[in-house]
């Protein structure tokens, strides 16, 4: 007869075996499914995604995750940064875990297919939950609800608002320069350019899209009492997204000491929510102005009126959710792009020379037309080098790495001349960074920062044309001089500082491999190369492409043109190129988007 203690012991053993055995049985089933696809696969203990991201960040913060260790390789195994893992596994491969299959894609055609078929490849359930801390929004919803959010928010990003962005970007860039420290009568030093651009981006979108113009240090109205400024609340919110997402709000509120991580997280969450609520209340008091709607006014109207197709109005949490995501995504990604672009220009003086010549030409034309300031409608499309620099910066320093989908039924894909059946329930991660660094897409110089690759010579012909042979291992070809700077061809090792090698003297020629992504005859109206589908994904593509792409481009062009109208940028005194490259090859821990881990001071000198 079994004693109670023995019964408990046996029950514990059986329970433990079930807990251990269930994942192993699931893993075996997923392994069989992976083998049936015919794609290469790698077995990992947990799927790439939010769990591995959080675990990676927590262990890194605790000092338990040194690069090169087995644990580091294990946690990064299924989520490649760049193209490294694809060099081993191929442009399309699977990861297999007890949780299921994940297909990781760095092939443009497969990526374009996945991004272009929203109904077949929807977003996985609960994707983007970390950015729904105030409510559901246009980024993390799908199906009918996403279409509703898109109908409401999409029309805001029109030509009218782009003119507002241009004017507000110019105004904030001037404010920013006035805040910098003069080191001589002809020189300004920007010690915290990343923080300054963060503030600029937040102020630009608040003034142009939210109807609340700000000075450099002012705040919008706030509905709660707080000691945090508008900028500080967003900075702290960004720094504490993980505890805000993982911890119930009642726990943050009651157990978070003011000097603790959870206390600071709650303070930032309530403060930024208060600023958004304050802007909502302010907009409600304004008289209606037909034809001058902003994001807040259209959200308020959607909250007041029932949507014909969805059969309900937008909820208060959805209004707050969309306000937050537009502010969060709309300012940080552009600020980071400007940050990296200015750092690269400081390291690539010959590229900067071409940009400065273009800026001078645009201003000279404006003066001949009787204008002392640039105008969006008349001058934006003339900034070819500014476009090229922005596009190349977002290619090399992609704002986001992965976009996630999944298969709601078995799907057939074509890759490398073969067909593969992907099982229902497979998660698909389109690795934008991998595509941007794929040498089969962008050539063996894919790791180089080279804005010249985007320029069109005569309105039709790319500035460099690959040879007809597809073999880029055996052939080299000449990038012809186009009265523009070129960058060096670097060895294609895996160190990200290669992206920042200083270029040779201007107008030199260099040997480069062919680049299928650039073998296209189409160009934008500005004479900038238009990449083939699936090859350039900083703003994603297809129906879910970022609606703020032109907003970001307009802001980038006007800010760069304003900053460099009478100045040129270089590394500040005491900063070496080698140190700057090392810093730029790192990444700020815990960030959702790519950011340098520390400040690189810049000097703006009168020219």
C-alpha cells in the first residue's frame, strides 16, 4: 500500500516527465514537418521573437551574455542581424523549436510574395503587443480592425501635411543649432546629437501632425501632474518598455518605488499618457477647420462616429494607441536615420562635398526666384543627394530588422528554382537587414555605405550598370565617375565597422560586383534608383508599408539642408574615426530600434 508521501513523489515524477516530454514530443513533430518541406533547418530551444528578445536583453544587462559565448550564440541563433546566419544556412531556411517552425527569409522574391499577400500571410497573433501599451493601433492589428485603423490614419499623411513637415523641420533644425555650444566664432559643437535629434523628431511630428507647435524646450499641455518634460517622458518610456509591457499596471502603480525601475516605468507611462490626453483635450476645444485636419482631429472624429464597415466607433484606448505609435515610430526612426547619416557624412567628407554642392545649388536657385528659404513644393524634388544619403543610411542602418507573418494554411513558395510547401502555422520572419546585406542582391559591397549607388546618371541610366553575366564571383566591373564621390570596396568580412571605412579621394573609380537589385531601368521622379520589389525594406512594402515614408523623407531632406546650409559636419576635436567606427558598430542595449550605444560629438564649422 502506497504511503501519501510515496504517492506525492510518484505524482511529482509523472508530472515532471509530462512537462519534459511534451516539448520533446512537440519538437519531434515539428522536426518531421521541417524535413518534409525540403528547406534547410536549424534546431533551437525556443523560437525567435519576443521571448528570446527579452531573455537576450535581460541576460545582457546582468552581464551574463558575452559575445562569442555558447549562450550568446544560442540566443542569437534564430534571429540574425545582417546576413551572417544566411551565409551558413541559405537565403531561406527554417528554425525548429518545441513551439513550432519559423521561416527566416533574406530572398527578395520570397519577401515580396510574403509582404504582398496580406490575406495569405497575416500578422501572427499578438505580434507587436509591446507597442500596444496604450491600446491597439494601426501597427499591431490585422484584418478588418487594421483596415479600419488604416482608413482613419492613412489620409492624414497627405501633401498638405508634408508642407507642414517641411516648415516645422526647418524651424526645429534652427532651434537645435541655437542650442549647441559655440567653440569659436565659426564652430558649433553638438555633444549629444542623438538626444538633440530625438527632441527634434518629437517636436516635428507633434507640431505638424498633432497640431501643437513647440519651441525647443516647451511642452504640450499635460492632463496629469508630472515632473517629467514631454521629451523626458518619451525617453523614459522608451527605456522602460519591457517592464511596462511585462508588469500589470496595478503592480507598477502600487509596488513601484519612485527610485526603482518599475517606479520610473510607471511615472513615464502616466506622464506621456497625460501629454497625449492633454493634446486630445486641447484639440476638442479648437473650432473645426475643414481641410486642416491633423491626426488628433481625425482620431477624435473616428471616436465620435461609427465606422460603416466595422459597425462601431474607435475606442478611447485605440485613439491613445494610435497617438502613441505614430509619435513613437514617427520620431525615433527618422531621428536615428538623421543621426547615422550625419555620423557617416562626418566620416565620408567626399560624399558630404557632393551634398553641399547640391544644397548650394538649390539655395542659389531659390535666391534667383526671390526666396531666402527653401520651399517644399519647389525644392524638395531637387535634393537628389539628400535622397540617396537617406536611402543608403536606411539600407545599412535599417530602422527595423524583422517583419513577422505567419501561414494560416499550407502555402507553396518558389525559391531558387524549386517549390516548397510551408505548413500551416509557420511563423515567417522577413529579415530586412539580411536582404540589405545580401551580396546576391546588393553586390559584394553590400556592407559599404555608398549613397552613389542610388544616383541615376541621365534620368534613365543607373550611375553604374552591372555586366550581363550573372556571375559576380568571377567578374569585376567599373563604377564610372559621375562627378560624384565613390566609396571604397571593402573586404566582405563580418565586422560592421567596415561600413564606415573612410572613402578614397573624390571621383575615383572602384571595382564592384554586379548588383541585381540595381539592374532596373525604373527611377523615381527625382532621378533616384527604384530598387526591385523585395530588395529595400526599411519601410516594409505591400499594403502594410509604412504610411509615413514620405513624411520621414521630407523631414530628413529639410533638416539636412538646414543644418548644412552654411556649415559642414566633422567629428569633434578629440574624437578619432577609429573610435567613432567602433561605437557605430555597436547597439544601445534594450532598444527597439537601432541606436549607437554612446554619444559621438560632432563639430559644425562655417564654410
